[in-house]
């Protein structure tokens, strides 16, 4: 009970929503009520029932099965996009902080240049060169994440690099790579983890937006963004077709943002409240 109290309501609620999202995505790998792409014209636009929990779409596909498979696709794109951002941005940020000078200025200005292009615009360029698809959407979002992690890593690494234990390591002749790996990276892991959870939520939102305009996950693979696009024609006849994927996106982003806020409060000792004195 004391551990749960320390986590805070934001982390508990965000963790529960995120765990449910990941659980649904994992279950969809082995089971969905119906095949997500199975067409059943005889039961098109069926209302929610015991047979189809959230009803069916204009092609008779089960909406709940599509939501489950869409969670899997959205999470796969988001995870890989964040991995790309961290895998490239963190080493660049550490290198810029360690070297400083012209190298630092060059890398940060390059990060500013990449950051000035929105993920959607980057996706349009990549799509024009390589064609639409989940892989290209993941690459576009990942490129957008690189300067985010690079700038955060560089800023926090420079702050840690001014501390006594890092200066002592330099005096004893340890190289920049060894110092970054052994002393700086472990001390900046907390803000990186928090930023990763926030970028994860933004990546899900970006993937849904790219799929909505036809640049993300392509048919027949289900996608929350494309489900919203397909629901436009039936927004008055069957508004639930837009409500359910919209709620899925909203809950995913809300849960991950709450988880990020909770992790920040939990990992940053400056934000932790001291325990209350026991009553006399």
C-alpha cells in the first residue's frame, strides 16, 4: 500500500490504461473475436450486440477486432519510432555534450533543422520517395524524435558533466566515451525514460494522423486513423464508427501522458513530497 501511495494517482491510472492497451495489443497477436479483415456484407453496419460487441463497419468487419489489431499496429509503429529516436538522438546528445565547441554547435543546429520539419511533412517527403506504408511512417516519426532526444540528452549531460564525480573521473584520465557510459548516462536515464513515454504517446497520435491521410498503415491492416477516415461517410448514420477509434486514440494518449507525468514525479526526488509526520 505504501508503494502504491508513492506512485501517485497519475502513474497508477496511466499505468493501468497503458497496461490495458499493451495487453489488448498482445492478445490480438493470438486471438480476436473475428478476423480483422473478414468481410461479411450480410451483417454490414450491425449495431453492437452479443455477437459483435461494438458492431460492424460498412463492409461487415467486426469493429472490436479491428480496434484490437489497430492497437497492435499503432504500438509497433510507436515503439520502433521511439527506439529510432533514442538510438540515434541519445548518442548524438552525449557526443555533443562531451566534445562541446564547434561540434556541439553543429549537431544542435542540425537538430534544430530536423526539428523544424513536422512529422507529417517529413512523412510526405519520405512517402513521395518510397511510397506510403507503416514502415515509412515509423521512419518519419523516428526522424522527428531524434532531435528531441538529442537536445534533452545534451542539456542534461552537460549539467551532470559539471558535477564533481565527473570532473574527478576526467582528472584520473578516463576518456569521454567511458565517462559518458559509466557516469553520465545512468544519471540522465530518468528524464530520458519520462521523455520516451511522452514521445510514445505523440508517436501513436502521429501514426493515427498519418494513417488518416493515407500515409500510414495501408489496407488491409487495420489502423485507428484509417478507421476514423472510413467513418466520415457514415458519421450521422453510424457515429459509433468514429467514436470507438477516437476513444481508443484518446485513451492511449491520455494513459501514456499520465504515465509520463507519474514517472517524472516518482523519479525526480525534488518533486516527491516528504512523508507526513505521524500524529502524536
